[in-house]
């Protein structure tokens, strides 16, 4: 009887282990496949807010598919790593120096904090179009994106 119980427990553990491995393989189809280097951060105060968009509509309505905050003190050489499925994306970054979770503007409506976009340095006074800063993740191989912050 003890032998049968031991065999059944061993079989159950093996089946459970196989099931868990398969489940992890199906749910974890991506890895940390996007490195973002942020240039031009002017201080260690506050945090960096990263917003990932999939299209112009999401960008225009300020509705990112992913929003992540990083304490600047904890950033390693102003590099962050993201995990994204294959697809078209655009990233905007806010240097939220006063840690109030929003972009602050001066009397004339100009941003008081730094901002930037994936592989695009914005020189205009109006918001860019999603097509200006979009990029593509084709597979799970690593991609490097550079974002230079602008302060006005």
C-alpha cells in the first residue's frame, strides 16, 4: 500500500510539474526585449514615467497600454528594460520632477518638466503624431530605443 501511494504521489508531482512548465511557456512568450536609454535627465529628483502606446488614438486620448513609473535614484545609468509582445508601439517619457503624476505647465502653456519620445526628438510646440515616434517589435530579440528628454 505504501508503495502504491508513493508511486501515485510521484506521478502526480510529475504531471503537475509538466503542467506548470507548459503553462509558463504559454503565458511567458516574451522576455525583457526592449531596452530604453534615457538621455538628458537633468536631476535625480522625482521619477520617470513611461507610457507605452499602440496607436494614435491611444496617444491622443492619453490612454497607454502600459504605464510604468521608475524612481530616478533606482535607475541604472538611466536605462530601463521593458517586456513587450511583438507589435507596433510608441513610447513617451515624462520627467516628473515634483512627483505629482502629471506634466506641469507654465503660464503660457509650455511644459515645465522634461519629456521625450521613442527615437524622436520633438522640436515643435504641439504634440507629435504617433507615426513620428512609433517603432516595431518583431520578435522577442532585444531592441534598443533612445529617448532624449527636452526641457523648455
